[in-house]
């Protein structure tokens, strides 16, 4: 069975939100608005996405384009 991946895009500023949420954004590899990263869809990554779902958009995808994972 093929691995699942998740594409995460930073769409709303974390200003005014708790330090933990800002650290979660940073842990996902997002630095500034509009950044987009692709991670393996592990339970920990999906949990982080759910915790900051009001600040990011995320979607599960089948496979990243070559060379994009973990950017």
C-alpha cells in the first residue's frame, strides 16, 4: 500500500495566539505566510495540523512530486 502524505500551507498569522500554537507552526516547518510543506501523514503530524487547523490548510495527498518531501 502506498504511503500517504499531507500538504500543509500556512494561511493565517499566529500573532495573538498562544506560544504553543506558534511553536507547532514552527515544528511543522512553516516560517512565513504562504509557506507550504509536505510531510508523511503520521499520527503526530496530523495531530499538529488539527491543533492549528485555524491557521493552516492541509490536505492528504498520495505522493509528493520528487524532491518535495520535508521542505
